[in-house]
């Protein structure tokens, strides 16, 4: 059902029921919504405010149900154990799965598993069998390490980590920075420079096993509780068979994947903001000040209305990017437009909702202050807003921008 989510908009079996989604897309949305309401959100009750993991037995129970629903590793291909959803399917799931306290960083509290970095599927059959399949099957995480202390916005120039060929191995030396889940992963993807010292030339993609000597990690405490890590490689030896693609092909392999990945990333922020808006609406309908409900004040109504308008626009931009990608179009520009607009909108909406709740907005009793902190990162991760605007400007101006 899911892979066939059709980009067609005119009539027939996929006719849109609400002007935005086809009927089978609405069914997918409804399935995830029901699962979030009946299973995921209740499982979070009683956990600490900043928790980013469910107790194991709870997670096992939810993951079993998600597998039965066909929602297991929704971004990974079906032939390798994932659900293989279209990009439209992925954004529908991403939006709904972010409507929990753990929000967009741990969608559905991990119930849908943890898709491995998609570049692994550009690897050989042997690499997929050895690394991707078991991770998907067991629900394990794998990290993706491109950023370094020298920068993440422009990794082609910033990467300093080197991989020196020695016989049937490469010797890896350097530091990766901000790496999410580096502590929980048994393997991950690392980009390093082989030979060439400048720009993209020489940047090569490797699979790194965390159980070999020469790798260590240190936590980087940040604004969210789910902290990323610094990864150190000192004479870490990688067998040649763990190289993905050829030497120097790293960026070529990963570029379109990064572009596509921004679309569900953006959708997750819409889900969080929509959940915040629903909380603020409920609050405004029962909270009185100066003898009247907040809901009756125009100042509050406008905050709610602006949030609804901006979220609808963000959702349409995200869907547009996803539909174009599913139709085989290049979405470099569309994914940047969607990423900037959705992440900036989500930050604004959560901020307004905090204002409507007053003190309760920043209390840890409610999820809003956690979402506020997490949405702040979304304008930086996966390429900061400025870099996305640069991509848009390049498309508009061609070679006039550097
Ligand atoms: C919590 C968290 C988790 C992360 N997880 C991962 C991960 O798992 N794997 C991974 O590889 N990376 C990860 N990152 C790194 C993230 O992708 C980078 O932080 C991001 O790409 C920006 O890189 P930087 O922080 O080095 O900022 P820099 O590249 O130093 O840029 C700093 C700022 O300068 C501005 N800027 C940059 N270029 C331009 C320009 N051309 N014009 C105008 N302004 C510009 C932007 O505002 C930018 O925020 C994570 C980051 C965080 C905070």
C-alpha cells in the first residue's frame, strides 16, 4: 500500500479526499495517529520530562505492534527489511510520529525502529547483509558522521579526518563532532579524506565497526537531553571491504540522500508544532483572565490563527517536495525551501504556544519547553537555515553566489 502512494492528483482510485492527500495516504495518517494516541503517548506517561528512551519492555511491545502495522523502518527499502515508504509516506509518518513528548528526535519513542543511514543501501549486497539488515531486524541504531570540529555546514572543505591506505586496510585518524547515537551504535558511517587535501576530491565513505580498537567517544552536552558525541579515531583500521563506493566518491554517493532526508526532517518539526498548537487551543478554551476566556481575546486568537496558517503552508511545501521527489524530479531547491520554512515555522509556533500557556508554558509539567529547546536545534542540524537559503539563492542566481 505504502510504496504505491501515488503522486497523481486527478481522480481515480487515488482521488484526494481533503484536497491535500490521496485516500491511501489518509489511511496511513489515520493508522499512525491511532497508534500514537492509543499506544505511544500512554507509554510515555510517568517518564521523566527529558527522557529519550522507553523502558525496554514497553519499547519491545510497541515495536512488535509497529512491525505488524507495516511501519517498521519506514525509510528503508522493503527488500532489506524496511517498510520502503515513498517520500510522501515518510513525511506523513514523520509528522504524526513527532506528536509525543520525545518529539521529532525520537519519533514515536522509537516504536518504528531506527532507519540506518540510507547511504548504506548504496553499498554492496555483502555490506547491506552484514550491517543494514541485522540493524533493521534488531531495531539497533547506526550513526552518520560527516561533521567535524572544523565545521558541519561545508563539510567538503571542513573534513580533516584522513584514511591512509595500507595494503587491504585504511588507517583512520581524526575527530568527528556532534555525532548522534555514537554511544549506542554497533556501527556507523564515516566520511574521511583519502589523499586529496582540498574540497570534495578524495572524500570517501566508510563503514566503521565500533567493536574494533582505535575508536572512542566523549559526550557533548547540548540544549537537548539526547546529547551527541565527539568520536575520536586513532590509527583505527578499516578493512577495504568496508569502503562504500570508490575512493573520492563520498559526496557523489550521499548528496541526493541528504537532500531527500531534509524533507521528513522538516515534517517532524511540523508534527511537534501541531501538537503544541493543539495544547494551546485546549488551554485557551479553559483558562480565564480578567473575567473572560483566553480563547475570547483577539490577541490570543491571532496567535492561534497565524500558527495554523503558517503550519498549513509548511505542510504544503513539505508535501510538494516529497511529491516531486516521488515523481523522480530533482528537489534540491524544494527540500531547502521546505526545510527552512518548516523548521523556522515550528520554532515560532512553539514559542507562541508557550506565550499562551504563560508560566505553564515553561514548566516541565508540559512538553512545550522541551520542544522549544529541541526546535532550536532544527534550524542548525541537517544544514543551517543560512545554508539552505544559499542553496535557494544559487538556484535563483546561478554562478553569482559562492
Ligand atoms: C544536537 C546535534 C546533533 C547533530 N548530529 C549530527 C550527526 O549525527 N552527524 C553529523 O555529521 N552531524 C551532526 N550534527 C552537526 C550539524 O549538522 C552541524 O552542526 C551543522 O551542519 C552546522 O555545522 P557547524 O555547527 O559546524 O556550524 P558552522 O559550519 O561553523 O556554521 C556556523 C553558522 O554559520 C552560519 N553559516 C554557515 N555557512 C554560512 C554561509 N555560507 N552564509 C551565511 N551563514 C553561514 C550558520 O548560521 C551556521 O549555523 C549535529 C548537530 C547538533 C547540534
